C-alpha cells in the first residue's frame, strides 16, 4: 500500500470513526433519558410504551452498527485490498465494447451490493420489525418485491450507464456537461412517471372512499394554490404498520397519497395538518431550492471529476493495472464520500429549517395547531420514534427537528399550552 492509499484509508477511517462516535453519543443519551416522558407527550404515552420505543431504537441502532461494520470491511478490502484491480481486470477480459463494459461494471457491483444486503434486510424485516409489531409482510411478498426491485434496478442502471458512457465516448472533452444534463433530465422524467409506472408495481392505489375527506383535502390544497388531480389510498398495511402520506407529481397538479395505516389512526383535522405541512414545502419552494443546490453541486463535482480523470492520478494512487474510466468513477465515489462528509450537518440544517417553515405554514393555513401537534404525537407514538436524540447527533444527521422540539415550537407559535 503506497502513501496515497494510506492517506485516503486514514481519512476514510476517521470519517467512519466519527460517525460511530456520534451513534455512541446518541445511544448513551437515550439510555440516560429514555425513561423520561417529555412534557409534550404526557397523557399520550406511558412508561411501558416509552420503554418499547427505547428498546426499538437501541435494537435497530445496534443492528445497523453491525451491518455498517461489515459493510466497511468489504469497502476496505475492495478498494485497499486489491479486489478492485481484480474486478476491473475481470471486466476488461471480456473484451467488450466501451459502453457494454461500463454497463456490466456497474450492474455487477449493484447486484453484489444487493445480494450482500439480503441477510440484513431479512433479519430487520422478519426479526426486529416483527418483534415490535410492525411487519405484516409475508415471505412470498418479500421475494416478489425483491425480484421486482432487481428487474427495475437492472433497467434503470442499464439505461443510465448506457447513456452516460455513450456520451463519454462521443464527446471526450465535454462529456461532463452532457452527462450532468442527461442525469438531471432523467431524474425529472422519473419524478414524472414514477407515480404512474413504478409505484403501482409495489402498491395498489385506490381512490379515497371518503368523499367528504377528499373534498376537504382539495379545498385545503386550493387555499395553498395547489391543484389536486386525485387523492389516493395505498395498501401499505400489507407490508408494514408504519404510517405516512406524500405528494407526487411535477408542476401545479399533484396527486396526494395516504397510507391506509395513516387513515386508521388519524382524525380528519390531523390528516389535513399533515397534508398542509407537505403543501408548505411546495409553497415555500423547498423542493425546487434543494434541487438547485444539489444540481449545482453535482455540476461542480462532475467537472472536477472530469479534470481529475484526465490527469490519470487516481490510477497511480491506487496502483491500478488497467486504468479505465469505470474504475476512476468508482474511486471518485469513494473519495467524494469522504470529502463531502463535513457538508452533512449543513444539508441537515437547511432541511430542518425547511421543516420548521412547513410546520408554521401548516399551523397557519389550517388554523388548527393543536391538530398539527397531535398528528406528530401519533406519528411518533405509532412509529416508535426516538424522543430523546442527542442534540449533537440530531444537529448532524436529522433532516427534521426532533419531534419534541417541533411540537413545542408549534404550540409556542400559537400560544398553546403544553
């Protein structure tokens, strides 16, 4: 292992160790304060349910830690143990066209990652989720979903890889721009067709049966300037008892999707509050803002990648025997993950700020902050969400403010009593 590899490996280990330290802080904080019922949850949660919540978080965190350790060992062996050279040479040995070689290179890696994750997914679904009363999925359904996901990922990775490497081949000096543009347009295209083509592959969508509720939802969205084409219910309960609701669609016309599990536990005002929160994201242009930021960073990142690849420096750093653009791209992925890690809290901060704005918008639009607060309480209670995250961990990773803080701010904003 040369000096450059040692530096990169050391950086990778430092980032990984820091992440584990944050997880340790979070778990210790939960163990210390997890028995305390927050003021905002008094009357809604008892000591027994709080213990179940703490145990669920601890068990998932420990399991995720084991999965992460094994995953990091594989990454280190692949990039620093010589496996990347063996794999790259194996793909080249087929002597295929440039585009086809690129497709195979990334497809096989995708398959390897997917199949290595199978034992962890099975244990998480049929052991942990079963234990805490969430899982409703059968083995047959899991297998069906798995096969559909494999076919779908094969198609998507195949199309994206083929297009990207075709653009690289025909435009050696400007491919970075054309590839960036293609991925942007392809992402927007997928956002448009996903509700009609991909999502129905996994769930059954049926029109909301409660016409009064549908009318109230459309009236509420009209106040926000959103035209709702349809309100759907999906059969989420056939897989899990977790609850959710979301918007789909691009432009002014949206489809609203409610989990059947959500409808079962929420009252009308609470459902409207949740959807008003989602409307707040649209009204405040949060999705557009984040898209601009992410795509701007992607634009800069892909240009820097282009310049680095042209130098051939990565092949020398990692002692690559047959320097290909495929191996350069995956090495850039490793290094990019290390370099971008410090930006994690910055993105988390902006996301939390957007969530606060959406909460405020929902409380003002519905004029029912109490329903907004109780909807968050029910979501947290039914999903066994951690009520006591460590502040530093939350500031680094949380895309939403901790739920206790959200409820407190909603009540304070409207002068409600806890």
